[in-house]
């Protein structure tokens, strides 16, 4: 529609103005194009979809610390390969190096978005599904009093960090209800 | 020509209207030269604090006093409905022996690999 409207049909249009009118067909088509772009821009500015992610430090995978041999690898070996820890603490058997990393993902959709164009100002028009999850992870490296690795352990919460819109499902509750069903069947 | 200019201006404004780049940091940058100037077996607690200021945290680990300095840097990018925020830290540990002399220096710099990204998927 725009292409046919914007095609010049008269040589006078090449100057952008017709000889008889202050607002010729080409001006009108450009105006409509501008209005269209503004509508699209305003629409996208408050768009109904959001994918957001927050990452704190790089994820350390088990293969990144596969070089660690308890009883042999030292603190300096670990620092040289993995970097300085985020925290050092003490335990009864020796120092502990903490490596923290986090991956947070959230997804939001507003199904009431289109209602904005029809509802009067002040009337609520949001129908939002929104879910986020933070997969906080930690690598703990336990050392003996001579700063030699005794053990390394990962805390795994990566499944908490996924893009999901549906906020109502709860695996723990559904598992419980299945157990209840099983109990009832006896 | 003026029409094209208007169009380009509006297009730019439309594309930039859903755009944001954010930068934030916690703490001053740890100066690598100041860190290198700290000498094992020579520098004292006073030398360290004169160069680097008061530590952010003091911990007692394995009968050693350790000064920890840290800094966080944040880069965030948003384009339309995609947003990604990356945060990384630099950590400096200075280990003192029982006489208050530097026994060890451990410096980990992650912020030099911090990137502006907006695409939230993938690694």
C-alpha cells in the first residue's frame, strides 16, 4: 500500500511539493510512513515480551577443574588455572576457596498488551505471566594446612535458571500429589 | 532528500527507543602496578595499606591474616525485548605471616574479559 502511495506520479512531486497544494500525495505518504514508524516504535518500546539474563562471573564446569588431583594439586595451581577465588574461609581441617557464579534468567509476557489500544486511560489492562530463576552455583575447594587440595565440590542449582513463562507448575508439589495418589491407592 | 533525512531520523529514533546500555561498578579499579609493587617477604601491612588503602575484608585463614580487596564491574545491554547483564569481579588477596610481612599475593582479574551483550541465549 505504501509503495503505490509513495510512487511519484507527477514531475512536480520530485521537489516534495505540488504546485497547487501545500500537502501533496507524496507528503501525505511520507507523513503516513512517519506515523506508521512512530506507532511501531512506540509499540516496541513497551513491548509485551521480555527475555532477560544476568550472569555473575563465568560458569565453572567440572571439566574446568578436572586437573585437580586431591593430595597433589596446590592452591597456586588452582589459582593459576581457575583464577582467584571470590572468598576464602577457614575450616577445622584447613582453608576453603569459594568460587561463586550465578545465572539468572527471566521471561515475561503480557497478554493484555493489545487491550491498551482499546481501554480508556486508568483502566488496568495487564495480563502478565512472568517467571524468573537464579541458578546460583558455587565451587568449593578444600585445602589441608599445607594448601594442598583435599576435595572439590560443586553446588548445583543450574536447573533453577531457565526461560519459562508458566509460573504455576511446581515439580515438588506435583511429585507430592503423585505420592499422595500412591498412598491413597493402598 | 529532506524526506529521506526525516525517514532516516525517525528510523534511528525508533530503533534506539528500545535500546539501553548500562555500566556500573563497585569499588575502584585495582591498579596492577600497585599490586606488583608489593613484595613477598619484604612488604608490611603498612606498605600494603599505603599503596592500596584499607582492605574490603580481613579474614583469618590457616593461621594467616589475609587482606581481601575486590571490585565489581557491570555491563548491560538491552535491545527491544532482549536484555543481558554481565557482572565480573577482580579479587586481590594478600597473605601475611605472623610477623605482619607479606607471605603471598594472589590477584585474579576477570573484569578485563567483561563484554557488552544483549542476546540472552546461549553461553
